C-alpha cells in the first residue's frame, strides 16, 4: 500500500504484505520468511541488470546478505513509520548507531552528543571511534551549550529524544536549526517513539535510528536495528557503508518484526495508558520524589511532548526517597515486573538505575535512587497493587 494519505494505523496493516501470485490470484495474509544465502538468476542478463542497479545505489539483490522480499518489506515498514525514503537494517539497535556514525563520519571529525544518550553509545565512542581519530563530546542538549562546544571539525550532532533513562524531551526543531546553521548532520535515536509517536525526520533530523528490538518487535524475541534517511546523498553514503561492513539480519527476525509491527499501535497505546495510571498512583506515594515521564503533566518536558509527539508509551522512571538497601528491597519484592535492561515488549520490567550511568546527565539533579519501569500490557490494577506491596515491603 502506498497511499500516504492513509492513517499510519492503516499503513502498518497493509505495508509490506505479500503480492498476489499472477497464476493463482492468491496470496498469504502474512508474508513468508524468505531465507536464502545464495540468489540465483535466470540468465546473465538478469544478473547484470541487478548488478547495475546495485551500482546506482538502488536496493538490488545480488546476494542473500542484502535480503529478499521479507527484508524489503520490513524496510518499507520502517520508511512508513519514520517518513523516510530508505531504511537499512542492522542486527541490533547499537548496530544501527554504528552504521549511522560510520556511514557519514571520517577520521578527524568531531561529534557533539547530547549527554542524555544511550550509555553504550559512549562506550562505542571510547572504544572504537577514538581509535579512528573521531572524537565525541558529551554536552547538555541546549543550543547555548552546543555553541560553546562547537569546533571547526564538528560534523555531527547526535541526539536521543526523549533521553535515555530519564526521558528528557529535547527541542529537536531548535537543535536541528542550530545544526543546519553550522552544517552538521543530525542523527536522532528514535527508539522511544519508533516512528509511531515521534518522527525526528519531520522535526529536522537527517537520520533516524531505531532499535526495532523494542516496540517494533514487541514480543521480546528478536534483536533488530534500523537506520532511516530521506536525503539522497546521505542514503548513498549509508548504502555503501551498509554493504561494505556486511550488516545483515536473518529473514526470520525480519518476519518477527513484521508480525510485531502490525499490533504496534494497540500495544503502544495500551502501555501508555497503563503508564499514566501508574504515574497517578506513584504521585500519591510518600516514597516518590519525582516522576520522569514526558506525558505526565508535571514533567518539565510535557509542553515539548505535547508539541512534538502524537502519543506516549510505557516507559517511565521514578526517583525514590529510599537509600540503596531499601530501593533494592523494593525491586526484589516486585512479582509482576521482570528485572531486565530492555523494554518495549508485552511485559513489565524494572531496572535499578546505576547512579554512575546518570551522573553525566545534566537533567538529573540527584541524589535520590532512580528506578526505571516499563509498564506492559498487564492489568494496571494488578501492577499498581504489586508496586504498592513492594513499596510497603521497602
């Protein structure tokens, strides 16, 4: 389906579906997982046409690593979600970050990164980019702070909105305008919004990165990343790097993501509704010092969320007036929340945030213990009762 006037909910049900067989006139509802390592051609002329299209930068299959129909369908879905012209798949969200950075950066370049971005991005910068003579500066995500940190060699502004762990809303249009004024490429991690409730490319970003492991997959059973762009020059660079570095995902993981994305609107809306119910409960508890959730009216980023987002999800963090031992007791007393690092699936999760991980976030004022919650699809009444029992036990 290519009708851009249709609602995104409709596009997600009809994009990347199987074509009708020209002989039987039949088609499966769900596109099958098309697994292959080798692609065979009817004749040399067909192979040469495919190779010529690949040389022009088009999506052309000459070898299984590029992926066939199942992969192409998922790429179309990511373009529909993000409003992009081309999507490139990677084996994880961090793999997608790697592709986005290495696709456009060169030795000697400097990157300005918001100090609220995903922690492993810092590790990638410290362990890989520094060896390539690419330097990354972690800076508060304000135009004033970025202006002070700007260098003649700065080539990229790397953002994540809302930010990792504390969900700080960034003024992406203003930051993108700053970047355009200085000739910087804006890369935005959009895993939180996943294209459905937040669209960085529409707000001024040049490249959007998504960990499809989270809400796109939706069932906590796959690893997936995607890089989406609409500028032809950037697409060409990403295309060459994607092929040169051997990025690939399995056809089965692509199929799982296609299955998951069909219910993305329902899952994300329900998680968001449940999360607000949980926020209301937590706000009344004496142990709670602050709630970090942009859809919560008391959140400092709520106005930006209202302006730039079309919805929310199940992610929130809470600062507790509990010392470490009592906070650990709270986490361990939960029975409906699994203890784990990921999110975006059907299940509720809890993470006791390491203070060292947020110490560099200018958005965090401390000193309270921070717990991150993903509110899943369980009954919110049951989740609230579980949280209440755990807080009482702490």
